[in-house]
C-alpha cells in the first residue's frame, strides 16, 4: 500500500523520534510548514517539501503520468 505524503512524513518523523519543532529546525523550514505538510495542505511549495524529504533520503518529482510520486534515493 502506497503512503500519502502526509502519512510518509509523519511516519518517518516518528520513526526518528523527532517532534515537529525538531524536524522543522533540521529541515530549515517553519513549524507551521511541517504542520501543514502533515495535515495534507494542498498548496505547499515543492522546494520546501523537498527540503523536508531530503532528511529522509527522498524527494518529490513529477512522473510521466502527471501524478506526483515519491522518489526514494538509494542508499
């Protein structure tokens, strides 16, 4: 089963035992952005989303089917 972006971020944050404040600090974004991301806000800046996802070795990219998917970096 594929996770949604909010589920993925929340799950990974919890796996790393980080609070929203700690994740925001590490990613260089505001706490409000993390809250919006985890709540599934539909209008978020992709560059900031990728700042957060980079901490998990992932990034958002458009795919050929015009849907947005997670690209998990190998490693």
